[in-house]
């Protein structure tokens, strides 16, 4: 386990090791994304930061708060309904007009809502998989572009370590046999897609991580007495069972910037590299626990089996097909 002390030591070196970073945070208007954004803001030297989310009011609040935390940085909000492919494309086009390179793409957008979006995809998996993949593909040229910094990193906060069997006949996950099966299905889709893209972009580091139990607003969209009771329970017991917000932000900043994961990050004595999603050292694609460790041999073997069975190829073909169905293009 990477200790919190080690995390803080690495993060404290960010301003001197990696100044002038350009970072994009998707879904950072609350919860994990907000905690991670503020951790980055506190430690980065003269960063340029773009926050992409649905709520203009939350975006205005965050840009103001970040400017107070770091007067030397520049902070911008791009309003977008990030569950929709067309909105993702518009946000990415705006980013490409403003920037020539990108160092960090951090995505923590999520929902438990199963109703379809106007794209014809269940909202939960649209946010967890489809639009995340679209963001990466659209912004990959910026991540790979020449930059004063050697850091090129994409972090997708979801369910690393929870990967499971994939139902090839139902990639959108409309009829899962159980909640746990749905989680494993979606987690494997995220890991397989990152592995697919990482193969084509060896100069970029891709991380799928599990954040642990964190207090967020992800259940706030649900109405009814049961969900209201659940929110009250979480407020009462959350501080006893959940990772503190500040630690959550610190650990995600570590994922974004540490040399433990791939090239270009902050190097600290005593913090060794971690094995990649393929089980090897020197990888550029990782499945990582909340403690900053590899999710282990079980996940490696599962993903190897899925690849051998042609699931990764089938998933990628399906994904490109959905993108073309929705927008007429595989990417913009």
C-alpha cells in the first residue's frame, strides 16, 4: 500500500517538478472530481485547468474557489451534458481551439440512473464508458502533442479491480442478472477500452482506478422515501466508513502525477513502479486500487481471457459502431 505520507510527499513536489500543466477534469463539479480538482489546484504551479460539467452554477463556484486557492492558475468552466456524445464533441472542439497540448485528462463522471439518454444509451453506462471513451479519443491528439512537460496521463475513476465477465450480446448492459454482474461487466469494458487505446498511444499513461468508499452526491438524483433515507444514513455514518475527502483528493492527485505509474511523473525515493494491466513492468496501462496498488493477478488473468476470447475486439467494434450511429463519426 502507498501510504498517505508517501502520497503527500510526492504531491508536495508537483510545483517544482511539473510546472505549467494543462489539465481537464470531467465531472468535477462535486464528489471525487471536486476533491481531486482542488488537490491539484493547491499543489500545481501556474496550471491551466478546464472543468467540464453540467451545472453552470457549480462551474462558476468552482472556478472562483480554485482561483482563490491558486491565484497563479487559470481556471475555466465548459458547460456540457457529458452523458451525450454530441456534447462531449462540442466540449472537445472548444478545448482544441484553446489549447495545443494537454497533460492530464481526469474523468470521474458517474450516475446510477438507468434510463436512456437521447443517444439511446443507459445513462449510467453512457457516463461510465461511452462518453469517457469519446473524450479520450477526441483529446488523444492533445495528450500526444509536444509539451514542455513529459507528463501525459489519462485517469478514469470507476471500478478497477471489480472487473468481471462481459456479456457480448448486451454491451450497454440493459439486462444484467445482478448489480454485481453489471458492475463487473462495465468495469471490464473500461479496462479493455483503455488497453485498446494504450496500445495505439504508448507515450500516454492510462489508469483505471477504484476510489474506495467516498462521500459523493451520486445518489442525489434519485427521488423517493427510500433514497432520502439512504442519504440520511450516509450523512450519519459516512465519516466512519468513507475515505476522508481530503485524502481522496490527495490520492487521485498522486495517480495523476506520480512516477509510480508510467513515465513523466514525479519520482520519489522508496515509491516503486507498479505492474501494469498486462501484469508486466514498464506498462502504460494500469488497473489500480484505492491504495495505489495493482489490482492483481486475478484481474490480469481475467482480462487476458477476455482478450483471447475476442471480447476486446468485439467491444471496440461495437463502440465505434455506436459512435457512428449517434454522430456519423468515430471521433472528431
